[in-house]
C-alpha cells in the first residue's frame, strides 16, 4: 500500500460518516453537554478543514485550547529575542512561524527588515551549520515547542558541545502540556469535561503524562492522531466513556504513541534541562512548573544568563481588542472577537492565535466560513 492510499483511508467519507452515526447514537445516552478541549491546534485545523463540527450532535462542543507553542508565547519573550537580535555580531535563528508573532515592539520579521540578522529554519540542526559558518558571531537558537521538539534542542546542544562550536547559545522557551491542562481546569468558568491529547507530544512523553489529569478532574483524555478518522474515533471514545459514566486515559493514536513514550528522548531532555519554577503563557498567565530551562552546568550556553541579565522582565499584555487570551483559556470562540477578520487576519495578525498556522483564529479564518474577504 502506498502512503497516499493510507492517508485516503484516514479521510474516507464512509468511515467518517459511520463514526458520526455511532457518535450521535451514543451521545443521545449522555445527560448534559460534552465539552471537549483539543489541546493541539493541529486537531483544531482538522476539525475545521474537514467540517467535522457539522457531523456532530448538538450536545458535543469543542473548546479550543492552548493550540501551539507559537500561540502561547508571551510578548516579553519575543521582545527578548528582538533585543538579542539587535546586538552587534548576533545571528538569531528560530522556527518559521515564530518570526511573524508580534511582540510589544513588533515582530521579529520587522526587526529583520530593519537589518537584524534573523533566520527562519525548519530543522534545528541547521543552526549548527550557521554557527560553524559564522565563527566570529554569536548564533542564538530561539528554541520553542512542547515536549515534541525539546529533544531536538537537546541534540543540538549536545552536538555543539561535542564539536566544540562555542559560539552557539540558546534562548529556551520549551513548555509542558500537563501544567497547561491544570491551568485550564483551575479556571472557575471552565466548562471543559474531556480532552483530546496532542499526538506528537505523546510520542515523546508517552500517554502517561495525562493520567494525573484523568484522576484529578475525572475527565476522559484520549490521545488522538490528526487525520479526520482519528479525530472522529477519538470523539467516539470520549462519548462512550461519558455514556458509561467513566473517565479514563485512552490512546487512539496507537500506531505511534505508547504509554511510556520515547525513553531515549526523555533521557536527552533530562540530561540538559530542568523545570522552571514559573513561566508566563500568553492568554493563560503564569503557570508554575510549566516550562524548561537549561541546567546550571550549561549556563554558559544560556543567552538569558550570558546576554540578557541587564534586561528587566516586563509582562506585556496583548492588544486590548484581541481576545486571544480568552480563546486560549477556552472562554471564547474566535468568532466572538470583534477584530477577527477586521484588522486581524493571517496577513495582519494582532494576536498569536491568528499568526500561527495552528492557531484557532487562523483555522476559523481559513476554513470556518468566517473570512469577511470571502463574503461569508
């Protein structure tokens, strides 16, 4: 079987409609609403792109969660990156979407247009080549990502040490999913009573990281793949649990996710990183133990320690008209925002939910029939 045939199976209309029928029949047995938060923006885009909402009964509602590392990055961290890039003999390197997220003084793309050497990449190991090719400059990797991409940053650091590439530094912004779930559930107004867990995160960390949420909040958590059939099957698993009055951890994405996860990757993370006491998430606020930093023995590689000690940490809120914070906390829908599609679009984003390719606002703009420019 060719790869394209495999994906066609995961998008097969008959399979999707059969799952939709089973969901409706089972959901009819559930008293009350089933409010599912999909933590990852990849699931949001699948739900919107393939019109899955239209196939579900009225008592199933999606509450869009933190989305992606780009979505939750606070302005002050972007300002840090801009400050670093503005210094002499510095090359700042980061993943593509991050370049366009607005900080308080503009995006990194703006600073790049003003002459700063800021380079978007798609493979973190490309940073090693850039550092080797520019030995007279400090090359700083602006590292972002959930548990999915953290091992690659660890590998990059290990290779820099082994190969003696001393001009490569790191600004670490890796965050952790379970504390974000705790923050969502701590919100007094939250209506979330089930979660779809992010698949790629779980490949690294294992499904085990969600067991505490299941136990603490008595909410089903289903780790799901990103194809339409994956998402529909995951919804069915949640509905079956609700109908039976259960709350369990389940892995739908069993072709890639195990309970224990990738132990080698976890060992790499533990070797170089430790938990930060607190990290401020865009929209969610300060969350204890929700991010990582380099261990003390690697402080000579930490750009925050080496180059930013003189910069005060100033917490900066989003644009007053932007409701991205409420969207990330599951308290609002993109269509509730007054600037959605009216001054805020993927081309001119006011908030991170719109600029990120995995953001909820971006998904609604592209697939939700809510793009004013399309006359809808």
